[in-house]
């Protein structure tokens, strides 16, 4: 979201989210955390809500800056943190991406580092090139992508996220969007959601706990 001043929009988004996801998705969001696949107890988490069962990410195709397609296959083999936003965002987007840059720098080994995916949901202004340039400003390893409106709406719905174009008094517009982070496992399944207020220490601790529980990897 653009900020706390847009409380009426928050209400509209909440209704849209509930309508789009339905009762089953709501149960996913508020269910208890599952045990890791190793059978060990679920790790204690500080700021992440896990789905009762991981949900497979549906196939999708967005555009990368180099003209290639970003697909579900690009989620395999990595823990991925997904954030949607737009490059003209005045507050939430730069704050969140800056926070995630701080988190990823805590992983000494690049191959174990969670990847961050920024999807720009302002197709009128944000090309894939602009999305990547914006994401790279915070960390060169961040992935930026975009698509047309239909592709972005379908993609966002698959992760329980919403966005909408909102007119401004000066004749321009902004994009109101979900400010949560989606957590995607290395098998391209949607594992959970991290909701504001986002804290680097909590995100680092939760990602580390989930990685250790599943693979035993060394983490911060």
C-alpha cells in the first residue's frame, strides 16, 4: 500500500482479497503450521504464517528484462521471497526491497541465499526492463519481472495478492497493492506469507529455520 493514509483503500482490498481467494484460501492463511517433510517438529517462527499444506504454484509466464520468460521452473531449487509493487511507489516498495537486501546479505554462501522476486504490477509504466533496473538498485541478484495486465492479475491471484489502479487528484494514478511477502519453497510450492510489520531479524530467522528444518543447510 502507499501508506496508512489510504485506510479506505485497505478496506476495499480486504474485500477483494476475500472474494478472490474464498474460504479455502482463508483457511490456508490462518491454519496451523505443518511439520517439515522430514517429520521433525515444525520450527518456531517469528513472523511467518505457514499454510497447513504447501500449495503447488500454478504455471505462469512473465517477462524478464532480457526478453526471456520467467516461469514456474525458475522457482525450482531456491527458496524464493516474492513481492509485488511498482517502480513509482513512494514508500512501501523501496522500504521492503531495502529490507530484503539487508536480509539476503546475511547469507555468506550465494548458492544457499534465498532469491528475491520483484514483480511490477503497473504495466502502463513498468516494463520488465524497468522492473529489473529497479530491483537491481537494491541488490544486483534480485529478479525483476513484469507482464501485461491479464498476466499480472492471474499471477497475483495465484499467490493471494491483489493490486488496483487508483486515480489521484492531480490526474495521475498510483497502484494500491498487497504489501505482504509470499514464501515459496525450492519445490515451487507456496509455503506461507510474511505480513507487515516486516523486520529483517524476523525474516532472517524464519527463513533460516525453515531451511534448516527441510535441508539441514547452514544459515545465519
